[in-house]
């Protein structure tokens, strides 16, 4: 008879252990405790922490409405992020273009200043040198031409000829 009672006690113990294994997580979820430790919340007690009730008393319709609102907010946040990124990209491109244009303007300004300086130096050099009169034109104050090549105003020296009558 002892065998039957021992076997029965073991069977009951196994049954209670097996059923307790399924009930413990369910009871732990129902008794979830949260503690406020300063500005943070945790599931473990802390020094100076206060227990906080975390029972959710909302209906299923309230939960669904909250989830839908959260999804709308997430979608809007994603949309705003895309808009912000595209605006930042456009601003970067505008900044890059304006910096390039500023560099080109500075280079062109330096080139112009250099060419102006060179032109001033040339003009100063030409103004300092005396002008040579050309063979074609020697101008006078009145603008009248003094001599033109080929008009015979210059005299050529001739060799004395032997048949000359002077003698």
C-alpha cells in the first residue's frame, strides 16, 4: 500500500509543478511593479525609489486609437525628416555654388587688377621715353606734313662727272 500512496503523491506533485509553471508568468504579468528612481523608471526597487501603479485601464478602442495616432505621428516624423534632409542638401549645394562663384570672382578681380597694373606700367614707360619720329611722318604742331618720302625734298649727292663743261 505504501507504493500507491507514494506514487499518488509524486503524481500530484508533478501535476502541481506543471500547472504552477504555466500560472507563474501570468501572475507576474498581472503584478508588474514599477519604481520611480529620480527621473527614471525601472522594474527593480532602488534606493529612495517609490512604487508606481502601472495598470492600463484603457479599453481596446482606446488602445487602437492610441496606436493609430502613434503610427500617424511616426509617418509625419519620417516625412518631416525627408523634407529636412532635402532642404539641407539644397542649402549645401547653394552654399557650395556661391563659394565657387566667390572664388571665381576673386580670381577674376585679381586678373583684372594685374592687367590694369601692367597697362599702367606700360603707359608710364611709354610716357617716360622720348618718341622717335618715323621716316614717314614728322608731325608739327599744326598737323602739317613736313616731308613725304619720294617727293624729292632730300637731295642726293652726285659724283662729279667727267663730261662736265666746268673745269
